[in-house]
C-alpha cells in the first residue's frame, strides 16, 4: 500500500464530472436507436453500439471491483476470460438497448458512490499477472479511476464513428 493522503472535494468532483461527461457522450450516441440498430456492425470493426456500452459498463465494474477487492476481482487471464471479454462487445438477441443502458447507469452510480466515499485515492493494489500489465506493477485507486475515464472516452469516440456509419448522426458536430 502507498502512503495515503486526504482527498479534497475538488479532486472528487473533477473525477466524477469528467467521467460523467464522457458517459453522457456515449449515452447520447445511442439516442433514438432500436435494439436492432444497436446490434448492427457498421464498420470493419466487430463493435456495435450496444456492445460498446455493454463493454464499457463491464470494464468499469471490473475496475471498481479491483479498487475495492484487489487483484482477485479481475481473475485469471485465461481462455475463458478472453472469451467472456470478446462476448462483451456484442449485444445478443436477448438483450435490449434499454437494459444495457440501465445496467450502465447502475455501474456508474456505484462508481460515483465509491469516488465519494473512498478515504484515499492513494491506496493501491498489485495488478494481476497478465501479458498486458507490467510485471510487479501496482495501481492506486486514482490511477484506476483515470483508466476508467480514458476507457470511457476512447469508446465514446468509437461509438461516435459507429453511429455516424449507421445513419450519419454525430455526437459532436
């Protein structure tokens, strides 16, 4: 664990506001779509709009679990995990856009509550062993929250391209 310091209200507010902005861009991208449109691939990518939101919710939830529970929350980097991760980019026939958005809202609420209640953003955990993590690295809660923001912003951009390819609509512009 790293040395902890007091989190000021402004830092908490900045993190929540920044994340809320990128979440709003992502949610805006799917406004007015049917479930079928949310499932449709419109680019060379495997991504669809419903799948992007489903993925972002899952990733955010997993990283918040990491903040709370440590590396065991992420689990092993095995074939089953890779299959589950890949499936998270698709919206299945049984899923609805409304359901995917509701789950994302629940995940967002949990994250925001955690940001408001953490005693310190400096508390850290070792990252689990995986090819994409530096061996022996640790991430603080602050670093994880910044990663969630970056992940959300990146996928909001992906969603904007997918939506523009679907029907010409743009989140920005």
